[in-house]
C-alpha cells in the first residue's frame, strides 16, 4: 500500500481536538494521512527522528499543530525540506495568540506556512496541503473543486431563525 503523503503532527494529545478537523477534512477529500504526537520539548528525540526521516518515510507535506510556546512547526521545518503548515492551537492562558506568534514569526530562511488559530486553521491547513498535492494529481484537483462546489451550495441565500 502507498505511504500516506501527509503527516499531521501535534505537540500533545490535547491538540487532537483541534487537529482532528484537519484529519476530517482530508478524509472528506480522500487524501491519506498519518497522525503522530511529537512534542518539541517533551519528546525532542522523537521530533528529530520524525523531521529528519519524514521525506524518506514518503511524506510530501507536514501539518503541525501546537499551542503555547509552539516550537513544533518551526523546529520541524528546520529539519526537513518538505513544506510545513503550522496550526496555532488555542491555548488556555492567551487564547492561542501565543501559539500564533510563536509559529508565524519565523526568521527569514526557514518557512512555516501559518494558518489561523484553532479549527479554521486546521481545516485550512488540510485544504492547503491537499492543494499542493493536487498540483500533480488531477483526480484530487477535481475532488477539491467538488468540495468547494458543495461548500458554496451549502450556503443559504437568506438567514434563518433555525441556524
Ligand atoms: C504544547 O503545549 C502542545 O502543543 C499543547 O498545545 C500545549 C499544552 O499541552 P498539554 O499540557 O495539554 O499536554 O506543547
């Protein structure tokens, strides 16, 4: 069986409540992925092994979610040539502003594509990762078009008291 092209990594089990939205979006698009807990500070050796081996494992894009002092996306990007999309997880103390600034403010030279805080960022990271793969996958490109079409069709013309 082909290896999944996307890795969804996160700093903690507690990040899964956010990062599962990336997984569900990839499910909807029919894109295989692997999920791992990789903490930059609690499991640094696991981080190094994962990031250095990610390309050899067959991954093409990495989605990395973390909260607080969120080093995971940047440290991962420092050790792999693969594109890394960072998802700032909403933290309790600072509502994810800490996560966002930790991930987005990469010094020039090591890029991390940074998404919005929380669920929106997780969903969009998955859509962005799928769009990268779709550049060389016409069937996935069609599925992405269909996903957007369904999204447009799901928007009512007028607001309702039910919603
Ligand atoms: C970060 O610390 C994780 O990415 C998580 O968002 C945050 C809190 O982790 P837990 O204390 O819930 O494990 O490393």
